[in-house]
């Protein structure tokens, strides 16, 4: 009977050791859940960026308005039949007085 009790105690100790320090232990599972949450946050950010890029790509494919807007604001381009007239902003003109 004592041998059976010792064997059962050894099994119980092995199970407890596996629960606290082995693979699949409580701290290991908590660490994996944290990594999963970080990966999901990164995926959500990437999905949002992908949606934005897809919308911009769709706009570029569908019409020239977006291309023209980008050329004007990012590259400072004007059409050949346009005249460029720089306009000073109110903040810039008030600083010159």
C-alpha cells in the first residue's frame, strides 16, 4: 500500500512539474498568448495599411484625377496651358509687416 501511495505521489509530482515548468505550462501559455496578441495587432495595422493602399490603387486605375492631384501637390507640376500664380498665405503676409 505504501508503494502505491509513493507511485501516486510521484505521478502527482510529475503532473505538477509539467504544469508549472514544462512545455505547455501556465507561464509558457501566457507568453504564447502575449505573442499572439502582438501578432494580431501587427496584422490589424497591416490590414489597415493594405486597405488604404488598395483604395489609392483603385483611384489611380479608375481616373486621372488622382494622378493629376498627386502631380500637382507632390511634384509641383502644372498643365501646359495653365499660368502659375503663387499666393501668399495670411500668416506669411502678416509676418512681413
